[in-house]
C-alpha cells in the first residue's frame, strides 16, 4: 500500500511524527515522507496522484498541506486526517476526508493508524 504523509512544517515533525510512524507502521506499507532528505526536490503532486491513501496530520493550519489535500481529493485518493486532542483542525477537512480521528500520543496515533489501514 502506497501512503503519503502530509503535515504542516511548523513543528518538529521528524520527532513527533516521522520517527514514531517509521517504527510503528508495517514494512509492507510504502510511506512517502515528504521532508526526508532523499525526497528533497520531488514534486508532491505527482507522488500524491499515485498513492492509495494520504495520511494528513491536521493539528495545525497549513496552506501547503491544504494544496496537497486538494490535489489528492481531485485525483480521487483516499484521505485520512488525524489531529492531537486539544487542537481544532479546519472544518474544511470534513468535506474531503474519508476518516477523521483524534489522538492523544504518538503511541495512540500509531495504534489507530495501523488498525485503520489493516
């Protein structure tokens, strides 16, 4: 399964998102982490259009992420949104996401994603 991880860039996503998911997600998931060094310069629209699911951490507003989610939606790619308890994501995600859930910790997020994707 090809997955694209979308998120805002105004926080420590490497520690709070990438590292936990790289540990928790099964190795048969092909996850594209857009801000990993090996992905620098790759055009996300092309990658999004060839994914099975876009995973979107939507705790913080992000114009770039909104554009990515619009591209994914237009291409018919399934979108799963998730956010930290205590944050207020944009109401617009309800119009494009197949699934939306909140999480309390990185362990909670990992468990919920693995269960949902299997």
